[in-house]
C-alpha cells in the first residue's frame, strides 16, 4: 500500500489541509496538541469510517467551521496495482478506481465494506500492521508472558482457529443432540416385525372372506336374472290394462262434456229467439234517431265557431292594450344609446386612474413588507447564532483551563482566556446587531403614512368605478331593452293584423235553444240504440250456435262407438291380481338377497383394502426404521470426524504457537542487528514469551529502558511484517507514531538509518514525532503547528536539505 495525498476539510482543527506523500521517509513533526495524530486519524477514518475516529461523530466537525459547511476527507492511495480515491463525509462516501469519473461505491457502508475487502484486513489488523506507536510499545512492555502470547496470537489471526474450533464443537453438540433425538424417536425393531406379521395374517383372512362374498353375490345375481324377465312381462300386461281403463274413463268424460255443451247451446238459441222479438219493438221507436243525430252534429259545429269568434275578439282587445304599453315604454328609453357612450368614456378614465393608484400602493406596500420581513429574518438568524456561541462559551467554561478542547482535542491551558475573549466579542457583536434590527422591526410595525394615503385613495377610486359600472350596466340594459321593445312592437303588430283577418272570416248563425232540445232528444234515444246494437250482435251468433249443436250431436255418436270398442278389448284381457302379487313377492326377495350379497362383498373388499393398507404401513415402518438406522450410523461417523477435527485444531494451535516464537525471533533479530550495527546479534522469545536480548551471542541478564523500547520496536516491526504476509499485501507502508520517546539521539538516528536501509521493504515510511532533531535524516518534513488566533492547525512541507530547495505548502482556513 502506498499513500499519494490526503485532503482534510473541517476535520477537527484542520479547516483546509492538503498533504502530498512521496516515497522515502516523511516526517510529520510538531509539538503536542498541534494536530499531528489527527492526520493519522483522518487516514483511518477515510478507510474504515466512524469506528476509526475518536469520540462521537458530532465531535469530528471543527467548531470554527460555518454552520452549513461540510466535513470531508479525501485519501488517494495505491494498492495491488490500482489507484483508489476515497472521499468520505459525515453522511456520505464515494470510492473511485484508477481515475474514473464514476464511483464504484456510493454509500458509507458500501465504501467501507469494499475497502475492507480490497485491503484484506479489518480495522484492528490494519492498525496492527501499518501503524506502530509509543502506546502500543508501552502496552507490549507492560504485558506479562501469558498476556504477550495471547496478544501475539490475536494480532496474527491465530485466534480464528479458536473460533473455528468452537464452530466444530457446536456442530458436534448438534450432531449428538440429533442422534439422541433420533434414537428416542425410533420404534422397537421387534414391535415393527410383529406388526408386519399381524398385517400379513389380516390380509390373508380378509382375502378369504372377500372371495366367499363374491361367490354369494354371483349366485344372487343369477337368481335375479332368472326372475326379472317374467316380472317385467307381468308389469307390461298390468300397465296395458290400466291404460285401457284410463282410456275408457277419458271417453266417458268426453261424452259428458259434449252433453253439457249441447244443453248450453239449446239455452243460447232460446235467448236469441226472445232477442229477435225485443229488437223488432225497438226498431219502431228508433226511426227518427239518425236525422236527429245529423242535426246535433251541425249545431255542435256552429257552437264551436261562435266560441272561436268570442276568443279572437278578446285577443284583439288584449293586443291593443299591450301595444299601447310597449310604445309608451319605447318612447321613454329612446335616448339610451347616447348615454351609453358617455358612461363608457367616464368609466374608462376612472379605471385608468384606479390602476395607476393600485400599482403605486402595491409597490409601496411590498417595499414596507420586504423591509420588515428582512429585519425579522436577520434578527432570528442573530438569535440562533447567539444561542450557539453562548452554548460554546458555557461548554468552554465548564471544561476550565485544565480541560480538553472538544474540537481540536488539545489542552486549553493558556488558550482558555483567549477563547473566552473571542467568544465574548462575538456575543457582544451579535447583541449590538440584534438591538438594531429589533428597533428596525418596531419602526416597521405600523403602516407608513404614504401607504395609508394611497390605500384610502385606492378605495375611493374603487367605489367611484363601482358606481360608474352600475350606471353603465343600467344604460346598456336600457339599450338592449329598446331593441327588444322594437322587435316586440313589430311582432305584436303582425299578430294584431292576423287576428283581425281571421275574425273577419267567421260568419255563422247559432240557435242555443234548438241546440239544447236536440241534445236532450239524442240523449233519450241513445240507450235504446245501444240496446238494439247488442241484440243485433246476439242474433248474428245464431248460425254459429246451430253449427256447434250439430257438431256436439255428431261427437256424442263417435264417443259412443269408441267406448263400445274399448269395452270389448277390456273384456278380452286375461289378467290376475293374485298372480301379479306372487310374482312381485318373488322379485322383491331376489332383489333383497342381491343387495345383501353386494353389501357383504363391499364390506369384505373394504376389509381387504384396510388390511393391505395396514401391511403397507408396516412395510413403510420397517423401511423408515432401516433409513433411520442408516442415518444414525452417518451421525455417529460424523461425530467421530468432528472429534478428530477438534483434536486437530488443538494440535494445530499448539504447533502454530510453538512455531510463532522462532519466526518472530528471526525477523526481530534481523531488524535489531541492522539497527545496532551488529552489537545486538539476536532477540529470542523463551517459552514464557519473555524478551531476551543477545549481545555477541550472549544473553544479557538485564536490559535498560532504551534497550527494552528498542526490543519492543523491532518485535513490533516483525509482527507487522508477518501480518502483512498473511494478508497477502506487500508490506510497503510503515507509520511510526512517537516511537523515539525513550531513545537517545544516537538510537534515534540509528532507527532512521535502519528504516532508510530497509527501503526495499518499506517503500514509504511516515514518522510522527515532536522531536525536531530527527528531521536531518528524513527525505521530507511536514511541520504541523497550531495557530492560536484562528484556532486551526497549519502545515508546512519542506524538501530534503540535500536538494537545496525548500518547498512550502500551507493548508488552513479561518
């Protein structure tokens, strides 16, 4: 892995910091609290997200950042032949590959998961590999032998074997539980075999019974087939007799009906004879009836014409009155067209003036409302800002001079008063601005006089326009009414002339007295005329009734002949009810026997089917028993296999732990020889994981604090190299944080020289320290300092002194 560049925006005390990394040894040097470790924290946060950051997510944002400013860290690095750019914020993240414009991951979880897969390491493994700090060295030095063994086993991933062994033991326990459950659920083999024998015996007995029932059913079926034809023939004879009797009864009923029809017709013919005598008498009285009806028709027409003449006269009078009224109204509104033009002109002038005043009013009112809203908005923003600043000041006061700054994580100490003064100045400035805008709001609370005057003038013009609109509407209505009246007068004149012409055509004489006399005469003769018509209709039915009587008499003769023939046929039939009863009894007994035999056969077949089902169930139980026994054998073999795996994992962990000490000792010995110019030839870890330093192949009984730090450092480098090799990553990046704590100047320069000689393994080394004297042996120096005035960290990048050039790169923002 190789770092190319890092950009921090509003990340803790780094407002806008950019660092470009080069191959070789880069030193990040600055006093404690200047923000050096924040750079390493930003690298880890870019790769692994919030779990790699100190504190909560909200503490990451710089308190110097504006309210809506975003927090962002961009890290450009190379890994496995590809170049990656990760950009991470508080609520978003993106990952780009090989300079592409489209990201390959666009969510916080997606970016973190993809980087973890590409790096092949978890967050802890990454830090245990590429990062080495004074804290880790102190922890290793404070560990006892057993704790040091567990630490080495954990950072090298050997504890995963314990996890795998636990999974194997869990699976073995599950197999044991499954086998126990299977044994408890398996039936007794003797019970299964006994049930199978009983089922086979039941099938044999049921089959014998079913065969006997089938033989009985066949015998009953033969007897039934013998009696059925004779029974069916006897039924046909009885049906023929019953049909003949029914036909005789139908003929007798038909003759009775014909007799009743003949009697009815005789009565109707007698009524017709009486009606003929009554009609002759009525015809004498109705001789003048037709002349009187004709006269009544003429008098009705004359009456109708007289009524039409009176109606037309009344209509003519009504038209004369209406025409007089319309002409009078038309004379009153003849001047309306001239008044319409005058009213329209006055209304147009008033509307133009009202629109001008309306625009002036709206402009003045908009300016007033805008000024008031702007003042309220600015005052509210100042109130929100004042609450935020006061909250920051209260938090600083609670922390006191000995507290840690919540934004930059530096001790307040001498900066406590300066921070309070800055916050007090901000509060005072916000308070002064707030008083100004409050006074401005009170000033704009009432409507300005010019707006009030324009509003009153606008209302007056609006009322005047309304009056003119109503006057114009009345005039326009009068114009429309004038046109309507002109059309109505012309229409009424035409109607008047038409009614007068129609009235002149009516000339008829009408005698109301004679009309009444003729109507009464017609009313007196009408019932007799109606009675005569009914009698005439009754007489018209006489030929039809005579023909119906002749047909009834002929029909009675035909029925008598048919009844005589049916009686002869009935007497010729030879049928005995006693013989029919005997045959029915024999048939019913045969049918009952057949039904009983069939029911017995069905029951026997059902029993045989049930016995076969029981036999199938017994066979299935025996097969299930064999299957479960085979599965139980597989579970026993699988349990033995997991027992072997459990022992194998225990042995493997023992072997790995035994091989761990020689491998670490070999790598650490190579590092310490190069670091001490061969003075210390070897480092060993004994069985208790105690550190033994060999000087000229002789173990040193006592080592100093510096020698112990040196031993812990080379052990840490050896462990990092082993983790990188197991993760499949080239160990090209090494970050050392404050590892010079207890080393003298010579040892410090030896460490730098060692790292320079190991550049074939460590292509890029980053040293973080507060010791300024080590800069002479570095390829590149990034100086970090904390600006007290702005409350931010600033960096300066220096080129190697040997190049004779000094490069400067500053990154920070107020």
